[in-house]
C-alpha cells in the first residue's frame, strides 16, 4: 500500500499491489483466467506504460534542468538507473541470497 511521509497508510493501491492481486487470483484457481482477469492485465499494462512515459518526460525535462543547475555548481549530476543495471543490482536479492 502507498504510504505518506511519516508512514501513514493512504489505502491507495499501486500498480504492484494491483498486479499482485491479479496474480493471486489467477494462480489460485485451477481453471483458465477469466475474461475480467485478462482485461485487468491489459489495463495494468497500459497504466504501467503511462507511468513509464511520465517518468521519461520527467527525466528529459525536469531532471535535465536540475542537472544543468548541479553542473553550474560543480556538483555531481543525478543519473537514473537503467533497467539492466537495476536487474543486475537486484538479482542477488531475488535468489534468496543463495
């Protein structure tokens, strides 16, 4: 669940919780996924694509402006982690540390 600064739970479901819910309902039933579940997966994919586009727009505009300001002050710029680097950094934690 989403939380606010200070740790208060907002009750807002994020994409990961929504995806987990669909996964749980699909994997917990022995039959084929229902039409609603298949539609929900497509809907979540669209929602995730929108978030990715929004983040890319942020990186290209706002982050570029922030980095320009940091460069002027001779400070290190902010470089977002790409997907491949994130997967590499998190591969050990997903294997259970084995």
